[in-house]
């Protein structure tokens, strides 16, 4: 639904419990587990981060008994119109002396050690 390429998902509780890792094999043991096995219930927040796309979102888990038949979950809320890498910023900056920090060449004639 959110077109994430390599997501990392953790419980947003300050403990850093990772549910899904973009590192291959790191969280495969979690694949068969239910959210309730991790203490996730109505009101729990998850943080999903896709480093490759510079894209992070917070997910609020809400329990509902009103889902249609054979529907396990529903995503509700505002989703970005365009998901993907942010456009790169223009790189045309005035660079002098091989640096962009504004440093000028040294004019010192003193002894160097």
C-alpha cells in the first residue's frame, strides 16, 4: 500500500522492538507471529522507515469489529500522492578553493613548521 522498498518497522514505544528489518534474515522469525504476540493492541503506534527512499511514516493501530467479510485490515488516512525518493536539490553552488565553506587562499608569508 505504501510502496516501501526496504522498510524497517518498529514499535514506537521507546524500547526499539523491531518487527520488520530491511536486513535480510534479521526478522524472519517474526513472519509467522501475530501483532498481539508483540503486545500490539488498539492504540499502539508503529514507525515504518524506508531509508532507500528517505521516507518515514507513523502507523496508529486501531482495532475494529466492523470490517467487511474476509477483510483482515484496512488502511485509513492520508497517503502521499507521490511516494519515492525526494528530488535532488540543485548543485549549482559557488565553490572556491575546492571547498564550499567560503575559505580564501592563504596569503601568509610567515615561516611554516
